[in-house]
């Protein structure tokens, strides 16, 4: 890395998905992203 401020992804997390208007229609996308951030 050339700079200490570079952003590096060190792990990956899959999020659940469903069809539009499906099982997750009441869950805000920000709430799903919180799960990914915590797991990473």
C-alpha cells in the first residue's frame, strides 16, 4: 500500500435477499447494511 489512509476490504459478508416487495419489505436498507458492517 502506498498510503496509510487506503481503504482495504478484509472480509466479505453476504446479505439476505428476496424479490421486490417480499419478505424484507419492512426492513430498511440501512438496517441490513448495519448487519454487514458488524459482521465484517
